[in-house]
């Protein structure tokens, strides 16, 4: 499905602008997606996962009271092979893979998490660890906030503890990842372990914050 020069807006509770189950493929055009109390692109707050594939175009996904891409939706698979993708979770993950996976092999990707969540990976809720992140190409910039890793686990918010780094593999591309408030650049959120991290190629710049490793555990993880 190709959406060109169209803005999608979801104002229903826990609903994404694009997603909520099923499969979505974007080949080109300009796609602007807003989620209200939900997700810009991806699974919803009720646990509905989906499959999202982006081959090209310009995609901007913003979750206002939720995640930029995939929040609670279990088993969501996000694949990016090209295009320019900007994903911002104002109260969650930029591009998420809690109980799912994200694969990036090309394109330019900017992902910013907020409210204790990772730029790419897990959110701030208890036990919502980062799933599987595989990067083999493209230019990827990922920023966590509130204790979240740039790529990896969330850092938690009051009453929640965030998650570990899951399984992260980087074999190519240019990757810049920055953690926040005890979160690792790549790995665990604040107070969480880094999970399994394999880097075999590419150019990687990873910066932890306030005791979080550049690559590895979050502070006190």
C-alpha cells in the first residue's frame, strides 16, 4: 500500500495512525502519521502486533501519548530498506520492538524515544525488554530519553523499571546511538543489562549517559 502526500490522524484511544494489526508496505511518496494515545506506525495499546515494511519515500510518524512505532503491540515486525524515516514517541519508543523485531538495511532513519523509552527498542514498562534489532546498512540515529538507551532497553518511569537490551546485531551502515540519564548508547536502559550485542561491521558511535555504558549495561545494570 502506497500513501502519497497524505496525512493520517488517529484520535481514538490507543489507536495508531497506521497499523493496529495486519501488514503495511510503503514504497514511496510522503506519509505523515499521528497517533493520539497510541502509535504513529505499528501495534496498538491492546497488544495487536503488525508487520510494517518501508522501502522508500519520506515517512514521519509521531505518537503523541504513545509510541512513534510499535508500543505494547506484541510481535510487531518493522523492516526498513530505504527512504527517510523519522519516528518520535512523545511518551514512548521512537521505533519499537518490545516482543518483536526491527530490521534496517538501508535508508536514513531518525528515532527518538521519550518518557523513559529507547530511540529504537523497548519502552519504560516493567518487563518490556527490547526484542531483536538488526542493522546491516543505512544511516541510523537513535536517541533515548528519561533513562532509555539509544538502541536497546527503556529506562523506566516512576513505578516502572524499563527493560534490558535484548538482542542487537550491527553488521553495516552508520549508526549513532545516544542514551539518557543512565541509559547506554547501545544496550540496557537505566538499571538494566545490555542483553546480547554483536557488532561486526559498519561505523558505530555509541554514547551512554550518567553512568550508562557506551555499549553494554545501563547504570547499575
